[in-house]
C-alpha cells in the first residue's frame, strides 16, 4: 500500500517584503465646478425689450476653442472670434437659454468686455475673484466677478 504524499508546505514569509499590496484605495471623487453665474453691468435687451442681467457660463472645452476657427465669420474678421466663442459657452442669460453668436452680437460693449474678462478668469485662471482698489479711500479688497452684490457672501 502506498502512502499519499502530503501537500507542500506554504512558502515562508519574506521578512523583507511588506504586507501584500491590495487594490489601491479609491480616492474620493473630486467635484469640479463647470458652470459659473454672472451678472452683466448693463444687461441684454431681448426683442420684447426685457432686460436680462443674470446668466451662466460653462467652462470651455478644447472643441469650443477650435470650432470658431473654422467659422467663416471668424475667418473674414478675426475679431468675431470672441462673439462665436461666448455664444458657445454662455448657457443662459436671464430666461434666454438659446444663446448663440447672434445674441452675443446684441450685447452692449461694456457687457461684452465683462464677459470676455469673465471667460478668461474662469478658463485660464480658474477663479472669479479680482483685486480692486477703492478710488475714494484707496483701500484694497477683492470682489467676486460672478455677480455677487456688496454684502453678499
């Protein structure tokens, strides 16, 4: 009668090796803010005469920055680039949700300048705060360009 061989012994632990590595711990999902509220200095006046001042702009994608370059209006007049680009990233202005270059064309120049600066801040710099100085008392402070009013937090 033959004896069966006993199963092999488990390998001895390696004293130079740490605990077996398990799957890496999942990092908590980081939420990124992709849309920013703003308030125009003057406001957009629609066809019925209603003034819209509050709106929202989303972060631009690479596609948003590339699409206007193929637009014939931009090819004919490079200054039109910001009109087309803002028409892509502004998600609403007041109750108007179909924002496009034709709507942006009707913004007052001061509102267009504000939105160009706002676009730059949220896409390149990543924030909507700006350092300013009071012209009367020469005090320096920060303001939120996203439309907050004095006294709001």
